[in-house]
C-alpha cells in the first residue's frame, strides 16, 4: 500500500518541458546581461576611488616636502635607473618617507625585490585601473603608474625646478598625475591617459586631489583630446597657450614659465 502511494505521488510530479527550460535559461541570461555591466561599473568606480586616495597621499607628501625645502618641488628623475646616483633626489625616492612608505629604490633592492607592478599588492604606487599589465620592471627599466608633472621645472632643464609660491593659481595648477604606464617618472598633458570614465586623477598646487574630464587637462597630440587644449602644445606656457583664458586648468605655474628661471 505504501509503495502504491509513493508511486502515485511521483506520477503527479510533472517534469519541465524543453520550452520551459529554455525560457528559464533565457531569463537568467537577460538578468546576467543586466547585472554584469552594473557590477563592472561599480568595480571601476571603486578603482577610481582607490586611485584618488593614492593621489591624496602623494599630495600630502608633496606639500610636506615643499614645506621642508623652501617651497621647491622635488627632482622629476631621469631614465638612469631608480637607484642611480642621479636619482637620489628624484620624487620617488624623497617623497615616500613623508607618508611612511619605502622609497622606490628600497622596494627594488629588497630581498626578494618588491617593485610596484600591475595586479600586484595594493599600494600608493599603483592605480588598479592600469591597462599595461604585461611588464617585468627592473631598477634600470621601472614601471610608473603615477608621475610628477614635467612643468614643475623649466622646459628641457630638469634641475631648474620651480617653487610652489610661484604659482598664480595653485588650486588649478597640476603637479602630480596619472602616468603613461611606462618607465618615465614625469609626464605632461600630451601623454597623460584618460583612464577613469573619460578623465584622470590629479594633485594640484594647493595639495588637493581631484578627478578631471580629459578635455579640461589634455594638450595637443594627446589621443582623444578636444576643446581648447587640443590646439595648445604642452610646452606653450604663454598667455596664448597654457594660460589662455579659455583654459581653466594649467600645467605651468605662471605665464611664460617654460622659459623662465626658478
């Protein structure tokens, strides 16, 4: 009797038809298609926020360095290698101790070496949104996700460095930014990539960090550059160039800075 009841129960259970199964699969696919872009955007926002946090830290380090060194900015560095005597005073070897971090030279010389790399441990050196991830950096060919502005020194003269108090508009003058993802520790508006939602994160002369849309900071020859910046050469610091009244944000500290002494 019990066996008959069990058999009767299972006969009442109706299996899914093929059409019903396909409908369920289609609905799951639609929901996944709707959710994945939202999750991806949320991840990108988190990466951008993390990057902006790094910029805040570098902004603090820059201002403390300025305070200690009579308003001067640090040396931008050369391609000689992060531990080369020429780069002892480069920004990546003098700023980190101000925010409790090891210098870049120390990271490369650690045992084992722990240089900043894409997809590596979270650090102030690396933006999580970098795209050039297939790199193997060395002391002679490092990898920079961030960079000091070329315009902190006289054009072509890396050791003719400007003072913070020479800025005409500190809150609108870029000093530190997202780099080209290569072995250059300095950059300009002609090369800085638009890595976050059509823009990038920057540190300004007054120490604050902010995200800007590409059209507000890009300069001539930068891919995708538009607006007044697209007609302005990165090294044109005149009132007709970087200090054109149509440009809200500046790379150079004051009109004519590219050819001026510190």
